[in-house]
């Protein structure tokens, strides 16, 4: 997965509901908990084995005291077992506490996951709007990447029209979406973007949706793609889209 696609997935989760990301994090936490539980079980099994072997220690010690037949290997084994038993007995209390805490945390994560799964349920209209938003972000992000590749072969100059960079698009780009739905905001020098001290690529709009769309929530939404390659579908801010865009449109220096 490319870095651009990863950014798009993260942004879609944040902007279009904020539901998927918590569930992914909770799932990863549960996987980690399972791994830790397995390690703890193995440690307990090892402790049991060592204590079982420790039952042999009195006989070995007696044999060592009453006879000279014990060899170096046996003596090393005796010392090793005694050391391990002392270590595991010392850690028994901490291990039991850790296992109890591990079980409690696992239960909390399961409860949170079940709660999150309930809130993840979306209406058909909301789900459709979410998928459209993701498609827009993938589409505009791919075009910005194509613009940069075009600039790399044209003295750093960004294209002024979509057709100029069409040959740099990946083959799997959504062909059902019309580029005319969007407009190019920045078509200057790529070097100026990268060298600007005031404007930074993550905040410079390269593409924007021409018309805001009313979402299932009744609010206006608009898609943008930025100079660093990431894309967003934003809800209209209190000051309105036009005012918000003013601080993110780079006219060059």
C-alpha cells in the first residue's frame, strides 16, 4: 500500500464518521492482548515444569552430599534448577497480578469493540455518502500524484489542465468520475511549493471540488487535494468554504 493510499484511508476515517479508526485500534489491541496472554500461559507452564523438577532437588542434593558420583553436568543442572525456581517463585506474585490485569483489560476492550460495532451501523444513505467521499479522495489524490510526475518531466511546472497529466494516472483510477467535477487551484512551479517558507504542502490546495454537496447530515461537503498528496472531504466550516480556502491557496512568490 502506498503512502498516499494510507493517508487517504486515515483521512476517510477521520472526516467521514470517525468510526473505523477506533475499531481498528481496538482490534489491534485485542490481538496484542492475545499474544501477551499466550506468553503468560507459556511462562506459567514453564514455572510448573521448573517446580516439578525442583521436587527432584532434595534427592540430588543428598546424592551430591553422600556420594562422589555426581558429574559436572549434573551439578550444573542442579544449580540451574535451583536458580530458576528461586526466580519464578519471586515473580509468582507479580505474574498473577499481571494476568489479572491482562484479563480485565481484555474484557474492557471487548466491551468497547461491541459498543463501537453498534455505533458503526450506518443508514444506506450514509454508507453511500461515505463510499462516494472515499472515492473522491482516492480520485483527487491520484491526480495530484500525476501532476507531480508531470512536473518532474516539465521543468517543475505543474499542469494547467487535467489532460496534460492524464498519462501519469494509475490504471486502477476510478474512470467513472469526471475530472470536470473538480478544478485545478494551483498550476505553478512545484519548486515554489516545496521552497515556500509561509505555505507548507499539507496546507496548499491543488484541486478542489467545484460545487459543495449536501450530505445526509444536511451539511455542505467539499473535496480537496493538497500539495503533499493527501485528500480530504470537509464539512463547511463556520466561516464558509470561500473564506477557509483563502489561507490555503498559494499564488506563488
